[in-house]
C-alpha cells in the first residue's frame, strides 16, 4: 500500500511542476512587468512603501523606458519624503512621455521652493501644451506665491477655478494669495481690502470637495484664521488637517504650534497619542509628539519616544532626533558619554544649525569640560547671529561655562549680553542672580 501510494503520486507531482513552470517561468516580460506593477500598487495602497518600491524597481528593469513605472517610483519616494530622488523619476517620466502632464506638475511641485524659476518655466511649458489643464494653473499660482507675484498668483488660481469649478485646490490657492497679501500688508486690512474672505473662498472649496476634503484645505484655512486673529479656529483647522493626513509631518507640527499658542498642549498630546496608538503616526510626526511631551514636562516620555524613533528601520530627521535626545539625556547628568556621541553625530550632520551647536555645548558643560563648552557656545552664538536670530540662552550658557572655568569678568559680560537680548527669557532670574554674585565678589576683593 505504501509503495503503491508513492507510485500514484509521481504523475501528480510532475503535473504540478509543469503547471508552476508554465505559470511563472514561461511568462512573457510584459506579463512579468504587469505583475510587478500590480503588486507595487497593492503594497502602496497598504502603506508598505519599501515593498512597493522594490516591485516598481523590478518592473523598471524589465521596461526602463516606461513613463508609468518611473512615475510610480517617484510617487512612492515622494510619499517616503525622499524628494530629491523622487524629482529624478518625475523628470524621467515627463521626458519619456511629454503627454504625462501630471509628471511635469509633480516635478514642478518639488521645485517650487528650491528653484521657483525652474518650476515656473516647466509649468509654463505645460500650460503652453494644454492651456485648459487646470492643475497647471494651480501649480503656477503656488509658484507665483513663492515668488511673491501675488497678482499673477491670484489670476492663475482664478483661471484654475474657472477651468475646474469642482477642484477645491484652486480656492485654497486663492485663499493663500490673500493670506500672503495680508502678511505683506502693514495692517490686516490695509492692502487686503478688507477681512480675509474665509466664508466666500473656503466655503466654496469645502462645498466643492464634498466628502473628500483635502487636508491642505484645512491647513490653508488655519492660516487664514490665524491671520485674522482667530487662534482657536486656526488650531481646530490645523487639527483637522493633521487628522485627515497624519502622515504629513508638517500638519502635525502646525497643529502643535497652534495648540501651544492657545495653551492646549494637553489636547495635542491626547490627539497625537491616539493617532500613534492607531498606528497612523509616522516617525516624523512622532517627533512633534515628543516635543509636546518636553513642553509638558514629561521628559521621561519624550526620551522613551525619541529612543523608539531612532530604533525604527529608517527613521526620518535622524540628526534632529539625536540632538533632542542628547539634550534630554544630558539634563539627567548621568551616563554622559552617550549624549556626547549623539550630539557630536547631530552636529556632523547639521553643522550650521545653532540649536544643535548649543546642545553639544550643553553636553560639554554637563561633563564639566568648560573650555570646550565655551568654544562650542561661541560657535552657536556666531551661527545664530549670522542667521539674524540671536538667542539669549546661548550667551547665558556661555556665561555659566566661563564662570565655572573661573573667568568671572568674561562671565559677567556674557550674562549682561543675555539679559540685553531678552530681559525676560526663561533663565533671566538665574542670570541676574549670578551677575549680582560676581559683582558682589569683585566688590569684596577691592
């Protein structure tokens, strides 16, 4: 019976192998290409960006001249905030198929901040090819806002709304144009010609969007509310933008800023915490939650969250996370070698950032390496002054390091500089007390 059963399985096994071979090894390159594309789309819908990218790259190897696969790779890279790489593939998709106007617009969107003139030239080229393509007029409005050509931006946004009245983005950009005008005006009404038309523009946009309101619309209306002095409404719209698109770190950061301005950091902590518990908060947005914890005095929670962000396979903004974590760890005064390494790594990646330079100085100060601390704080001060953003805490910490090193005269001058920059900065009482002690000591020595 045993031998017979073995013999009876032989043909079945062969048949299975033949079927498997026919279904995989014998597929044409076109069939393999479509299979990779379909799997890539499925992974992307599931939020599995690395897996999607692998499938699309496999498809690209089979057909490197496909504009579609280049565009899909760019979309995945852009979703993963790898914008410089995405730019290449958008550009390649548009080069391979000049009719892919969406690829040209996506490329222009990435260029608007870094190279607005190049972006405008590309957008104008698309409009010349298809003057009725509404997204191109939207992008032109966005680009002209960046270039502060507000009349041109308004005309472009209105043209987009005329071409596609159902597209809420045109109304958003029209609202952003008014925002920009108000920000440039000496007063909110002087150049804008009256209050920001929230009800007209943003209500039209919300009505056009229906159930699919884009997060950018809420973000734009938040800016409008803020410009009009309605801080609570600005915070609520910033919250809605974040809830609608929690993967966008800029929306999380904006919500935190609005919450801080209105004294609602507890609410920000709760909202962000719930999104994180649901698995909807990416590492870049988790940083915003960690900063909320810091501002609420929950430094242990912030430290634990920063550690978890760094432990993830591909954390974003690694230098910023290392810097913030180094500062928190240094504040404890324990195991200072690790915060020293973190701060040094952060500065190596962000050598022109004054806050990062200050953190390394603070670590030196905690380690009682006073001379290196003084030099590091001087570097932080020079960076802040070069960017026209002098900060009182930098000369204050330099003063502390100088005093610890026994340089009382220089320390007194540094304390005075800090107080002159900001008489009410958080460490001002300590600065005044230290300065008074130095002067009392000098008086006693005379």
